[in-house]
């Protein structure tokens, strides 16, 4: 990953670094990163920036609940966790450069599909286990430790570890954190929501999934956001099939989010996944007019991020953690899916 001094424009998918914007032509012109202000914004600002909040995301700061929740602060990181030599590692490990999005879709033969099913299932099992750890007082670093151990015990590699310099084995995104939160010393608090994003690399194939969990007693407003976000993912998966246009995913998610007056984050996207962590196509979660259709035996993720307030992200100095600019809550769910003859199979299922 390039440091904060980089003047390169930047878009981060859910777990894609600077490489995406360099390799992904159609989207290149859409995004702008202003290092001075730590805002990740889009160049079509007249269409999509502040007006977006007015048109599609009608809640304003005044409307946001005056809950006592404190803004998220960075905690301390524990030392990097070792991975035994016998575990097969993806090629990007030990390179500081984020690999970005590989060109070409992930379309599999029979054996490839079986490998995708296996890595998807393991990712889902790890995520389910990680969710059981969410309790007030538990540090996100403890979740990382447990996830790391379970993945290694299963003979797999935790894909985020060393991806573009990412220091941990899982992403833990609490409250206003949109995505890419780094597990640290912060103990979870009663009322937090936390997205846990697990990716495993098993026998040469990545499986990628995330869910948002409740910590203790969560306010109604947060619960509703989380439930609507999950519904957006489910609805998007239900329209997938061979020949369907990818842009239908964005329309489906955006329509449902609008109904509930939630915002859809634009700067972070789904992606092809399989032999590489991030491949074509880029999956946009908002209404768009991009070309491309789903292919039989193709695998990719859908991973919408919805917000109660502003959809505009700000990146912390760690160059990973992305939070909403107004501190309002954000939720996310993600599955890896396989396009089958009659629709889509969710691979990241237990
Ligand atoms: Co992903």
C-alpha cells in the first residue's frame, strides 16, 4: 500500500488498494482522493457528492440520534502473528504493493468450483465462530487472534494478512467504520455494531465473506440499519443468473436502501474472487450504467455498505480504516457467490 504521502488517486474496494484505480479503466475517472483532507470522493461531484446526500440519503446531522456513542479512536496493534511454513501463501504476501484487481473474470471448471466451495465454506465457518466472540469487553485483537488460529488450524492462510501491508488477519469495522478496520486493543462496548470480514486462502482459492454483529444491547436504529443492509445483499443475490447485467445488482441494492432512507457507499465495491483475491469485475452497489453480464460458473462478491447519515468516507492515518465523515453508523454484509445455470449459489455458507 502506498503511504499517505502518495498523491495517487485512490479508491479502495472492500479490500482493494491503490492498484484498483490504476488497473480499472472504467472507474478511473470517477474517484478522487485528496490526501490533505483524507476524503475519498468522486470526481462526478456535482452529480454524486453533497447532492447525493440530499437526494438519496435524506437524513442530516440534525436528524441523527443524539446517542452518547463516542467516536471511534485508533487503539494499539499487537505484533504480527506468524503463519507456519507449511501453509500455502498467496503471492502478494511480503510485498508492500497492493496487487489491485487482476484483469479477467474468475470462471471455473468442475475442480475449481469444488475448491471455491471449500474455501467459501471455511470462510463462513470462521465468520460464524468470530461472531460468537462479539461481547462487551472483548478486544478486536482477540477476535483477530482467534480467527487467525482457526484459519491456520484448517490449513488455510488468512488472506488479509500482508495484503498491501495490511497488518492483521481479519477486518473488524466498528460503528461508523465503513470497512477495513484493523483489529486493535479497543474493547467492544455494549451497543456497538461490528462488521467482521473474513477471507481465507485454501488450496489456492480465496473465499470472502462478512457480516455485521450486535454487541450487547443495540439501539433500534442500528438494528434496523443492519437488517436492511442484509436484505439488500439477499435481494441482490436473488437476481443473479447467467446473462444478467451486473448493473442490476446496484439498482436492486440502491432501490431497497432508498426505501429505508439509507445511503449506499460508493467508493468500495465487490469484486471477482477465486484464484486471486480481487479480480474483475468490479461490482458497484449503487445505480450505475456499467457494461457487463454474469457468466456461468463465475465467482464474485457482493458486499453493500449502507449508512444512516453521510455516505462520504474519511480514511484514518493508518491508510486502511475508513469511517463515515459525520460519524454516523455504517453496516455491511458480504457473500462470495457462484453463478449457476438457474441462478446463484452462495458459497460462503456453513
Ligand atoms: Co470482498
